[in-house]
């Protein structure tokens, strides 16, 4: 796998950005190790994520497009129950997705991680069950379990609560901006009647939904709710998180109450604030960040998965273009991604206002808007959605440069300047 004299790069995190970055780095001739705190690929019952056109194009270049489409959730219909309304609104999601992006797939996050990992496992060294404890300026890295090793570069691809970012840049609170909402996901037993349908309950300040996937023997319930202030929980305090969900959604609807009843039985649960990472730079010395670790626009609302895939591809390409010289590559990577990151932050704020309405009128607008877009012919529907959705405009207009492998990158070695 490695080439004599090739730069040695350590990537922390094996979810989405990490494996995508590892794939492209190896294609450019770098020697890559991925370290992951979990003992194996995470199967956390994560929610469905969207891949828009740029991420789909990159995935196609990786040769995994067929597997992505095979594992798509297959959600085609949406039923929206509005608090206080007797009749639900129904929408055709295939029209809405078609209007939002010319190329799109919805896929469970765990499935996506597995597909990207499988595309890299024969060429990349994966170390599971370990994490980084220290990174020295000269590239020596210490681990919880393994012996110290020296790398030319270190990349944090370890998510919103990045360990690498904490070690190199400081505590998360310095960079995290709470945007006024929380979300939770829990796994439910399979619901046979759910096939291809997303069921939503929408009210002022709170939205709950349930959906499945064609190949899963289970369903997911997703909860989003507003809060004027941060609620004082630790991201690993699961009992407190479940208590917060019950308090926010109890009594919304008998169906939602049934979902909440599964909180103490669910095999997988996730909860977090919806916060944005806002940093002036994602690089320091031999270390840089990619995906949510450096510029999360907000989980569940910001298109962060597509942004992570694009960021990983661009970072690998700029390192190759610079022949492994991080002092040139890291600033070029940040310049190339800056506009995409700013746009994603704005789109996330807009999406949060839409998905979690602030009033009963906003809840009515969400239900009626979905029904209207799905009822219109494709052309007018696409035009209406693009006027209303910043994220659709953002991802449809995102241009990503091509980075073909070059001899200089294949033989490059990072110098200690």
C-alpha cells in the first residue's frame, strides 16, 4: 500500500469524512492510518443523511454509487400531522427531492460509513479501539493504548466533539455556537405499514418524525425541538437526554407518546444540541480538521454529511497538488472550502426555522408547502422549492474542482519547515 518516501498521514475518525479522506489520500500516493475510538465500525442507530450532487459525484468516482443507491432508505411519501389540525397533509417526496437536487440519495449514516470503509479497507491501516492523547509539533503522536508513532500530518475527522480539535485548538466551547435547538434519534421496532413513508408531527417549537428503510428490520424516530437557552447536559449523559426529550414532546400526540415509550427499550439512542462550529482557521502546524470537526453547520439541519465528503476530497486534492507540503496545502484547502462552509451555515439556520417552526402559523406553512410542492408539476415545483430552500440552491451550485493524481503528489514527502 505505501510507497517509499511517501508522506505518513494519521486520520482520527472512521465515520464519513475519515474514510473518504483516506481513500483519496491513498489514490494520491500517501500512506494513511485511520484511528477510531470505537472498537469497530459504529452501529449507533444513527439517522438518515442526505448526499447531494457534489457528494454523489465524488462517491461515483470512488466506485460506490451502486451500493449507495442499493442502501437508499426508499422514503417516497410524507404524512404531516399538524398539532390542532384534524386532517394530515400528504406529500410526494420523490418530487420534493427531485426539485431540491438533480442528484440525491437519502441513506442511513451507519450504512454510509460502512460503504466508505469497505472502499478503503484493503489500502488503509485501520486501528480501532484507540484514540489520540497528545500530538507534538514534530509529529509524534501518543495514543491511549498503542505505542507512540511519528506522522508527517494529523487530520481530525472525528466529528462535532472532536478530540483532535480539543488537543490542538482548545475546548469546544470556544468555537461552538448554539443555534437554539436540540435533536434526538431512537431506534424503534419495525413498523410494517411504514414502508416508504415518513410520518411527521409538527407544532410550534417541536417536530417529531418516524421513518424506516427498505433493508432495515427497524425504524427511526427523530425529534427536534427549540430551546432559548442551552439545557445544561453533557453529550454523554443519556438519562438526562431522555428526560429532556420526554419533557419536550410528552402529550404532543398519542403516536408520539408511543415512540417516547420506547426510550427505555431502544437499542440505540442519540441526542445532541444543534450547534455550529465557527473557527477562523481549521489548521495549526501539521494538524488540520475536516468535516464536522472543523466546520459543522449544525447536525440534522445543515447538510453536514455532503459538506464532509466534499471537504475530505478537497483536502486530499490540495495536499496532492502541493506535493505533500502542508504549509501550502492547508491554506489552499481552507480557501477552497470557505464559501461552501459559509453557505452551509446560512442554509442550516434557514432549515432550522423551517423544520422546527416557531409558531402555529409556521407549522401550517410547513405542511402546506410540502403539499403544494409535491402537487405541482416538476418544473414549477422545482422553481418554488429553489426559491424557498437555501440548501437546495447551495448544493446545486457547489462547484468542486477535479484533483487527478500527479507524480509529484505520489512521491511527495512532507518537509519539516
